[in-house]
C-alpha cells in the first residue's frame, strides 16, 4: 500500500483469494507446502497490486502528527496518475500551515526497481532531486519514509502466506514480503494483513535491520467505495519505537478526471496553480 497514496483483474483475484483463505497452514519443514505458500503468496501480492484505483485520482487530506504530548495538523492535496505497465506518478502538495505551505513531492515510479523523486521547497524556490540513499529519510517530519510514498511492484519481493489474523474484527490473510534485492529497501521485511474480499491491506508491519519485532505499523480504519474503487479514508502510521504517529484522513476524493501528464513535471511541481482545477470540488464523496 502506497498511501495509497495500487489496478484490474479484481474479480478473478478475489475468487482466487477466497480459495486461498480456506487452506490450512502447515509447518515450514514441508518443502512442498513451503513452495506452495510462496507461489500463492506471489499471486496474492500481485492481486493486491493490481487492485483497481482508477486512471487518476485527486484527494484532499489532513495529516495529523502526534507525539511528545503535542498534536500538529497539516493539510495537503494528493494527485495520482496510472500510466500503465507498472508506471505510476504521484504529486503531494501541502497548503497549510504556513511553514510547509507550497512544499511539494513528485514521485515517478517506473517498471522494475526504477523511480525518481523531487522535492520543491518554496522558501528556496527550487526543486531538488531526492537521492535514492534517502529512502529511509522522514518526509516533512512525519512517520512516513520517502520509500513509503513510492510504488513497489510485487516482483520486487519474495512473498509467502504465513497465516491468518484479524484487524478490528475483520479476518485477513497474513502475507510476508522480503526484498529480492536488499539494497532497494530500508525494510528487511513487511507483513501485510490483507482483507480477502476487497484485496486491501488492513495493516502493514514494517521490519528494519532484520529485527524480530516491527519498528513501524500502518493501520487502516475506514475504508469506503468511491466511484467503484475501494478507498482508505483513515489510516495511521505508528512508530513503535518512539510512540510517535502520523494519521492521514481523506476529506474528499475524485477519480478519473483526466488529470494531464504535464501536472506531474518539475515545472508543475514548482507551480501549484496548475493543479487547482483538479482539486476535489465537493466534500461529499460519491459512494456506491
């Protein structure tokens, strides 16, 4: 899940997953079962990645940072464009408070382990590229790393199904994902708890430096269907070491507006007037 900030064969994937959840969980000492877990794990990971999220989307989001007895709020807009063939572009723009207003992040994810990120800082009036070595850097002081805001294809990890669990009373399938190339992720593994009916992760635990316990946890609390797409409206990233957390609350969202490619450019990143026509116009999301 890239906040969600992933796209089509949903019916087939859902049927496959419903079959998966009826399987028993045998021990790892059985090589045949272990191989089956990996095969089914990749199918599940790919199904989640292919879950439809529209050709484009724009949303109004409130970011709430909590920790050390204080609470801070930020308002931003998020734009996404699906180019197809595992190429996805996103633009984040802060509008409040004044100390971050105008700050923008442009991410272009390409097929395979290729991505570009640029950060615009209005105080400096310049766009600067984010080095790949900064994947573990915190984005504007939040609990999201720059890597968390990038797309990640299923083929970039080894996957296996390791059991079942529940999140808020909803049953889910546990999927362990370990990077194929350790150098392209700050995480040594992720464990996702995926809802079998809608193929959306309800919880993701992030492990760093091969630790036995997760260092971060992303949990979804409110999921609704908008224009036919399952959409996360309330999620929180917890830093399990410091107790700090970052909540993202989607106020409203619109899909398939025909957002132009030109918006997702370095020029568009430094000129926020280009995106204003594509910001959600109504706070009443259309549900179905």
